[in-house]
């Protein structure tokens, strides 16, 4: 069942946050939504962390006539995986994003203008430190779990390693301890597409640089799918309205990337895209530590990992590297390799593949 | 041993060629090089076909002070795989390219101006029909073999299926019967990068649109490498001159793509890049036939295929599809899956992996 109509909330921390870079970002506003009720013991809270271009609107609708529910509605609500009859579910927009939390499109109070490229480079660790303020604000000592995929999985890893006392478990889907050179390369060409757009103006645009951002999204989109899923969806079909010998004639897959790319321009800020791409590329779970062994020795909670066979952005071997280290140092860890044709996006599209295992974990940690 | 100093030659066919699109391209000029001596029986000729951005300069140097030899020098020369003491080796620049053969940057004799986008869309089959003129001109009835990788492999497939009487064998490396949606998608975003460049001007530029073309090449470059080879070469190293918290700070892999992309602008015409990308995407060995079975039933010569394990542009399963059909219909076929970390580029970088098998094939077909 759906959670129904939900409301966006917001929290501002005037004193801000000291970032990994050493810079201070202040104030910080975090936009968030919650679903279900926090129990008297404040022991039933679950944090869901979003991916690159996600937001706080995880589930339900903001108005009766909303055409679509939140981005992961399928797993949140009465009787669903994150059962709002039992759990208090929280999702907040990360800093650096453009859905209400402080990011490059926010007004810098010291100048009265948008930060744009004066916004500091942020890391996934910074995002999680900001989330900690929210959990404090809600009066929660310890989260039952932190659950997220992709960049959301990186956030779950940061909770597990940097705030080990504050979680009873974490669920990490389609993530990586550190993106490989190939993943960085794909983000690099996406950035380059925006830099090439003359309307980007080193971030000082009035209107989103549409051609560059659409192309950047198109490039990203390829990494979210797989060879198999693209063949299943498009194969080599040619656009019915184009001739194969038209210079500008398009394959269906080409039209799809273009269509989705230009749609994205209406919903996402180009500078946020760049800052979050950078946070993804810089991500290293062992950032500031000697090794993965060292950082994972800080973990106190059981961790549950899911990787998807056709995910070539953050391939299973990268998750397995973490699992092996955790097993070696004796931390409780569970790993599920899910056969899927959907590539990186599988975590969003095939929730039924991990629902039983996550449910069992939640029961075990005291849900 | 190197073939030494070589000379570019050229052939013009005034009457031109009727293309797959139905359009006539006339005249056609083909630039080519030859190495070794054609024997009296004219039975020792080998055609090497080049890939996307290759050219006719296969081996040797054009001048004593050339810094580098031709693009596949390692396999051509006395004592090398294509032994010029025994074989007469030919390589010609494909139509549509920009190294002397007729392409979009050529002058259209009817207008006195560059074709640019008035150049017709061409196919790999058209390229091979143009090559047939050259083989006729050289007085060769039957080639001992046609050997090529990637788009060169597609050309070898066209010789095998469209001109079956004119080859005694073909060697197809890192090719595909038809690129998959994912491969098309990567070319689509590369095209898009050029289209986005305001200096491209729908092909009517005076100077190559550098930012767009460099980015397009950067995207292409990712598809030529592999996750494994990129990790081996760059891993997550950050540029030594940049700070990790600099907004424009780059990973080494990012600098490399940019450096190579901008170098490419000096050597390749943007419109040629687009026309050949289109020829690659449109490629289908069964173009005009009911099935791969039907088209492969035309083949008369033994075919030798090589695929490389880490090639994700034209993955081994695609070569295997052809091998299976040829086996099913009983045509002599040989298949070698080469373990390699080098991705699609492996065919150029690891010639020693296929040298013994190709040598044996040449002996067998009467070299």
C-alpha cells in the first residue's frame, strides 16, 4: 500500500559543516521526508539514501494529482519492504544536489548570489555528516538500518565506517568501494560535455546549459543500463520516421538517449550534476585510511551487500572486494549476487530480488 | 624487418560507384599502399583493411625522418606475419575517410566545394565495392586473404559474402555481424558531442570543430579499452598538478582522454568521423538478406575469426554467433577466443596472439 500524501520538510543548520576539503559550508539546509511514526523508544528508524540524481521524495505523492509517486515507492508503505506500520523511514536530499538541500544553485548568504562554482567540492562523507545533523534533530540515536544503492550505497558505507555506533545494520546495493578508471572515464566525458557547452559559462548560466547537460545525461544513462538490457529494449531498431540513409537518421536507442537527456534538463541543475559526479569519482571508502582493512575494522554493524551480474558501472567484483575484507576481519557480512540483465539500474527495477533478504535482516536487527 | 620507405599511390575511377543507398558517388579516388611484389601468377596478394580512423599507411615509413611507421607495421615486412618476401600486401584508405580517398572533405566536382553533409551516407559494403576496383586495377583475380580488425573485420566479412570468388580466405578480428544497441549508443553520444559543437555548423566548418571532435574521440577511446586495461594503466591516480578538491582537478584517465582527444583533432576530419560512425552502426552482415544463414551460405572461402575476452565494444558472443552459423551450414570456419585485458584494441596491440594461426591459414590456402 502506498504511504499516500506526504510532505517535504526541511532543517537548516546555521553553523554548517566543516567539509573534508577543510572548507566550511554554512548554513546547510537539508530537505527531507519521513514516512511512518517514530516509536517511543526511537528505535524503529530507517534511513534511505539516494543516488546521483535522486531526491528526498522517496515514496507517496506530494499532491493528489501527482502523476507519479516517489522514486522508490515500491519498497515503502504499509506491508511493503520498509513497512511504515512498523518503521519510521527517512530520506533526505544530499548536499550538493538541487532539490532543496544546499548545493551550487543555492544562494550564498555572503554574496546574495548563487554559489555556482564557488561551491566547495564535497564528498560522500560530507553528505553523511550532514545527514547526521538530521538524525540528531529527529532525536534518533541509532538507525535500524541505512539502505541505499549506487551513491546511496556509498552513503550507507560511510554510515557503517564513520558513524559505526549509530547504525544497527546497513544495506549496500550496486555500490563500489571506489569507482574504477572506466567508471571515472564515463563521468569524465559527461563532465566534458557540459564544459563544452558555451551556455554553461563556467557555471554562471541563467538557464541550464541544455545541449551539454542532455548529452552528459545520455552518457550517464548508458552506464546505468547493460548491453543485454539495451538489446532487449531497442536492439537495432531504426526510428520509423527516419530513413536509414538520412545523415541525421537515428536508431531508437539514439532517440531514447536524446529524449531522456533533454527531459533531464528540466529537472536537474548542471552544476549539481558536476559536483555530484565529482563526489562519485572521488569516493573511496578508505579515504584517509591506510587500507580497506583499516577502515572496515571500524564497522560494528552487520552489513548486507547486493551486486547485480550485468552492472558494468560498479561491477560485482568491486563489491566482492569489500565482502572479502569484511569476512577476513570477521565482521558480520552477507553478500548476494543477483542475476540480472538490467545493469546498474537493477537495484531500482528489481526490488523483489532483494526484498526477502533485507526483510530478514531487519527482523534480525530488531525490527 | 621493416618494409623500409614506402610510397602512397592513388587510383581514380571517374565513373564512380553506385552506393547501397542508390546514390552515385563519382568520381572515386582511392589512396593505397603496397608492400612486396606481386608474383607472375598474381596469386600472392593480401588485402589488409583498416578500422574507423585508420588509413592506407599500414607499414614502413613515408620518409626517412618519419617518427613512426605505419599503423600495423609489426605484422608487415620480411620475416613478419605478412612476409613481404612472399606476399604482395595492399592497404587502401576507405571511401568516407579523410586520408586521400574520397570522403566528405573531398571537393565535389559538380559544385567545386567540399561535399560536407551533401556526401552520401555510405556503408561498409560500399567501401568494399570501391576496393574491388583497386584489386581489378592491380590485375588480381583472387586475394590470398583479406585481413582486418573492427571495421576492417567487417570489410573482410563483406569480401567473404559479397565477393566470394575473389578471396581464398578471410581473417576477421574483433568484429561483429552487427553492432549491438550499446555499441550504437556509444557512437550516438560521440556524434551528439560533435553536433553540440557550435563550430561544427552542420558540417560547414572551416576548421575542425575541436571541442566536439575531441570529446567524441574521448568517448570512442573508452570503448577501445577495457575496465581492466584502464585500471592497469591509470587506476585512480589523480593528476599530480591538481588538488583533489579543485573543481577542475582531473584524474589521470581524464587527462589522457582529453590529451588524446585534442591530438585527434589534428589528424581526422569531423565529418569523416560522423560518416564512418554511421557506417559502423548501420553495419549488418545480413543487410539485404533474410538471415545470417542466407548470407553466409554465399561464402566459399575458409574464414578465421578472432575475438578478445575483454572486448566490450564487439564482445566475443557476437563473433560466436557468426561462427555458429558458419559451422551449422558447414562452411570451413576457425575460431579463436584470445584471453586479453586490452579490450577492443587488443587486435592491434597483441598481434603475437594470432600470428601463428594466421600464418598456418596462409600456408594452407597456398601462400
